[in-house]
C-alpha cells in the first residue's frame, strides 16, 4: 500500500479537549484552519502544521516515485506537530 493511502490521527491541542480523529492522509488539508468541533477553542491544523504536512507529503510523493509499486519495505512513523510548532525545530 502506498504511503498516501495510510491513515493519520488529528487531535485538538486544547487542554482537556478529547477530540481526535483518524483521517485519510489526503484528507488532512480539509482540517486546515478549522476550529475544533468539540471545544471550538483551537484550530485543528494551523499554517505551521500545513507547512509540516506539505514537507512530509513531498517525501511521500518522492518515495512513491522511487517505488511506485510499494514493494520496498516501509516504516511507520508518528509525528507530533504540536512540538514542532513550539519552536523545537526550525
């Protein structure tokens, strides 16, 4: 299976909010600048999150160009973009 066919988990960063959702990788941009449907406090994916997603998506597209049939071994990763937004990585 190709990387872009995988699921991703999005969640609200507001303290005490329980919203989280599994979404299709290609559906992540639909949450850009959308308020949390549970608490309404936070934007689920802000501009910085989308910049990170675009970088990761570029890697996914490059991986698929190198191995279009998805026959090479793959790895699973989890990236918490909340930490990236706080300036841990620039």
